[in-house]
C-alpha cells in the first residue's frame, strides 16, 4: 500500500528539503507534500496562517523535485514496484516516477484564491506532480481550481469541521479532484471509486473517542475490564508488532 506523507515546509532551506525527500524515500514513502507556510506552521484549517513568498515556495518545490530525480533509477529506496503504487499513479494520471511530489499552498485564506492558483501553476512548472490547494471553501472554487490547473492532478483536503465542506469521495471525484484527504466521511459515504483517498486523521479521532470512553468507564466502574474487551497482554503485543521483543519475558 503506497504511503503519502506530510513533509510540512521541508523542515528548513533547500538542503533540508532535499534531505527530507531522500529520508522519506529511504523509508519507502511513495508521495509527499511540501507547502508554503512559514515555520513553525499551523494546521491548514486554522486561521492565522502565514505563508512565504512565491519565490521561496517554488524554491522548496524545485529542491524536492531535484532531490527526487537524483535518486538512482534502480534504487530500492522506494517501494514502487507493487500494484498499489501503480494504482496511485494511474488514479492521478501519471506514468512512471519514483516518488510523487505534491505541492501544497495555504495561501488561499491569506492572499486569495487567485494567488493560490498562481502559486500552484508555478509549482507545476517547477516539476510538482500533484497540486494541493488547502482550505478551498466551496464546490465552485474546487471545480474552478481543477479546471485552471488541468491536466495537473489536484488533491483536496477535507477535515471534519474545517474550512472545506465535507465532500464525499464520489463528490470530490465528480468535481475533478484526483486525491481526497479526509478525517472522516458522512455515514452514507462509500469509497467505491478510482479516486485515491487519504484519511489523515480517521484513526487519531477514533482513538480520542475510544480513550475518552475508556477513562469514563474506568472512573465509573473502577476497572478496565470493560474497555479491554478481553484483550490480554500477549494479544496486545502481537497487534502492536512488538511480540518478538516480549518473548523472553513472557515465555
């Protein structure tokens, strides 16, 4: 299964952006996105964001592309030989790359949609494979952005309660988006689609609810028996992938 990872601002200047791309590739990341916020950045769906200049943003994107392209073609850094990676490439209309570079702009809320689209045009010319517009507020704005950037694939990020409406996978696909990143979808939504989908917070939010419920149960009953659902330490370590390290202690 291909991994799409957030690389934030690249964690520094051009040299650090290149280092980030190389390290992500070595870890097996199939795609990453670089953005135009200032360090230290904020969540894309919060107000009060600040962005760097066009030139600095494009410099980041170009540094990421050059670092990606410098990875040897026969390198085993990136796990791109599996069918899921090629499904990702197919879904965003790409043919063959070792790692997908996604250019993200948060400038729409700060400088307006026109500036955001301009920045993504420039990022595309600098070699970005996918354009990611953060915080698009309406269906019409998403559709016009997709049209303006065509044929470059567009990623839309849907955060429950955030700036962007809670588009379903099929709705985002009908608007022309090629990747949807979401925390959750409406209960009636399905994922039977060719659209590449990234649910960035779905497990984190579920864990918050589960931990809250477990703490309430512990306070009320004085035991964790209910929230454990019969899971013993051995099963826990097996699920967490740490069973091997526990063998001497548990045998």
